[in-house]
C-alpha cells in the first residue's frame, strides 16, 4: 500500500488549459483476501502527448464499506514553502495526522486555512523548521499564505489507510485492499471530486473521465476576509 509518505510531488506544477480531461485505467487482482488496484492517470491534453506534472495533483483513495483500523503516523507530514510555492501542492493524510510547514524562503510567510473545523493560522514566521497543525476532521483543507495571494496548497484528510497519488507519468497503485464493497474517490484541485462504488476484486478495467475547469489559483481572500494588497502592477502579491 502506498501511503502519504510514498507521494512524490513535483517542485513545480505546470499550468494547463482550463478545459481538459482526466482518464485512467484501473486493474485489480486479489490474493488471500486482499485486492490490489493498479493503473495510470492520463491527462489527455498534455503538451506533446507527454505526461504532465499536474497529473500528480490527483489524490486517490479507497474507503471500504466495513471500516478498518486507521493508524495515525507518529511522524509529521511536511509541506515546505520554496520560492513562494507550497511543496507538495497537494497531500493526503489520515485523520489525526500532524502536518508541519517549514519555511525555506528568506522572506516571511503566514500559512493559514479557513476550511471548516480544520481551520488554522500559524501566524507570520521567517525561515525555520516550521510550525505544526493537527487535522482532526475528514475533508479538503484549502491552504493559503496571508502574504502571497498565489500560494495555494491542499490537504485531503481521509478516514481510510488506502490512499495514494500518481507519479509524474500517471502510474499509481493501491495494494492490500480488503475484498468486498467500498468507495473509490478521485480528487483533483481543478475538478469536482468523483466517487465510484466498487466491489473488489475487479475483473474488468475501469475507466473514469473527469472534466477539469477550475482555475489553478482559486479566488480567495486573506485570513481576515479582505482582498490582498496589490503591487503597482495591479496584481496581488
């Protein structure tokens, strides 16, 4: 099974056209009551037919209908600020996990979120090993910097141990899933999430198409609910 520690995000994400399609094939096999899901996510409009790094923004997780034990990692996950960007840009963690936000820049950052019960505000801080926050509730956490409007990250908090994200070429696998019914969820920052009821193991390949239209930097205010300050060029910092 690949966990959040197995995710390999790119340092920079490339912007794609506003309309594109995600498709992937899933194959499943089983052994001794456990099933595996393997496949590849494909961005059909990737430049020159090559795999786009934006494919790594996708988050995939499977929730069995019968709950399984969820072990919370003892070590903190990390999202680092590098050159006014969050790295990784997207991350999946189990409920109860700690996420640390180191600042690798020489400038100040203020990481915050106003996403429901997972809201937090780490305050303004300079380059250091980072500050922590614990995510206790399932759901998507939209994360911003109160200083820099273009800085965006997402944490998907899940109540299942079966989650992953694809590599740069779209390949992924979920291993050791329990046989039987459950829900497969595919989330991408520029699309609405899709859910699919499955019964494992699968015999036929499964193809899922997702239309992506959301902007790469969503409209948002600062932590006070106010517009960001603007530079002389008229663009937000």
